[in-house]
């Protein structure tokens, strides 16, 4: 795998090209990039045939090991890799440890391995089992086994253990990877740990960068993108700035989380190159649709002046709400996705209220298409020095977080 920076934009943000992607050595992936989120090796609610209707589909698929750890023996017997096993052969496959859309239970990792959670419960995965899984799956690139179970409340002792364990796992994995014939076309991404401790973050970055890895997974923040209030954002800004100064510029950085549109732009400007698309999946699961505007060279058109239209946030609307029962407009005006071209808010509202599975299909088609289009726009804005305009466009739609309000009002009487 090779990573070439095309352009630096707004501080640490960069546009780049990833080439020589495992089985797809002739393909190129532009960054900032968004991986297609999958569950059990397929796009949620969307079959392979229907997936062709999704606009701007990325050439990068994200598969979580926890979905397949219970099928370890089946994959070994199949012996053709996860791409053939799931029929997801068109894109490059990145294998992560955990599903970014699911909160991982804490307190179960130890010095010998990491706890993965599947439908069958907890499986403790050590280095040997992990490498057997990678050899059975043969992903194009994969996240090395890591202990990312840290957050704001973690003690310094716990953070030290997180970094030490992850580096120990990585050394063993590199040794086994280099001697594996089945993984010669696969790339290793080392995990950067350290929680919210700047000293340990730097140590983790320096030590991981000294290993023969092809990229980095920034871990240990527990869903930064899902709850990016000002307090957590301030801590993240300083930590990522210092961490990314240590990481080599010629290797991509990946960070999994439930990334809302505003958090994506902040992370891009902090030097994160690759994201996942679990956010549009979670929006779909609650019967909502993405409606944020990213046409930064035009005035922002909010979806509705009706406050009820913003039940979740200004980025999405709740189509289970009865106000949409007679709304015969598309989900989003000017959207060219299959759902918006053929169906109305009222029809999807009806499908949701009658528990028809078609509702999730249509919402997933729209939400994926809209989110992937957003990343195309981010890259264009960066290449044409228009990122501040896009940032302003998104910030105008950002809902006010209660914790942000409390912080802004501190000291006021």
C-alpha cells in the first residue's frame, strides 16, 4: 500500500491517493475517504443487486471481526477469504476489530487478548486466534489486535496498560504476518492508544510508527464523533494535533466512530484520512433521513421552518413523525438518489408506521448516497481551497448541544 499526499489544506488536513490496495493493486482510493459500513459482510438492509442504486459508492468496505469470530472454523474450511465468502469482491476490504455502530462492553480485555462480542456472546481473542482469523479472511488491510478500552475517566495506570498491551500484540502480529504466505498482499494498520493522556498518546504514536505498519487506526476515544461537544472536541484537537505531528505523513490515518457531518470536517482538519459510515446506518435504524446541505457555494436551505422537522437534529429528520403523513415531497429536494427520485416522505412515513421492511431499504439507499456524496464534496472543497466555505455551511446547520450551552454559559449570571 502506498499513500501520496496531493494537497495540504487548513492545517493538518490533507487530500491524498492510496494505491496498491491488496487484491486491487490497480485501483486508487482518494482521501479523505469513507468506508462502506457492513454488518456480517453485507450492507445493512441492501442486497447486492440493490446496492448498485447507491450513488458514489466507495471502493472500500469495512468488515468487523466480531461478526465473524464465531464462524472461524467455517472460514478456514472455505479457504477462499472473506471477499469470496461474502460476495463482496468489487471493493477493497478493511477488517476492524469491533463494529463501530455498537457500544463495546468495557473491562474485559487483559494482557493475553481482547474481548470481541458476537451474537454468541464474548470471545477472548489472543494473537494466535487473531492471526488465524486474518489468514482465513485475507482482508486487503486490517487493524492489528489492540486494547482501545479507554475513555475520559480512565486512570493513568489503565492507559499505560492499553499502550503496552497494544504494542506487545503488534510485535507478535508483525512477526506472524511476515511469515504468512496468505497475508503477503495484506497491509497492517497499527492502533494508536493512550486515551486522553498526551504523554502516552505520543509514546504510542512514536513506538507504533517505528514498526513496519502501512497505516494507523486512532483508537481509545470511545465514539468521539457521536458526542463531539465542545469539552471533548477541545481535548481531541490538542491530542490529535500532537499525535499527528509524530506519525509519518506518507501513511494514512483511520478513525472509526459515529461521524456526524460537523465532526467529520473537524477530524479531516486534524489529519484523519479514513472514516466509516456507521452514522447513516444508525440514522436509518431510528426511521430518520439525512437532510443536511453541503452545497457550500449556495445559501443553506434548511429542510423546514417547522421546529418539529428537527426532532433529532438539523442534520436529519424523523420520518416516523405524523407531520410527514401528507408530505408528498422527496426526502430531500434536488437529491438524485433512487429513493428521492421515486418516493415521497409520506410514503416512507407510511412504510415505517406499518413496519414494512421496504422503509429501511429506501432510507438506507438515501442515507448512504447522501453521506458518500458528502465525502466527494469534502475532497473537492479541499482541492479548490473552499473548505472554510463548506465548514461555514455545515456549522450553520449544527444543532446546539446542551453541554456546549452549559460551557458557553459558565461564569455568566
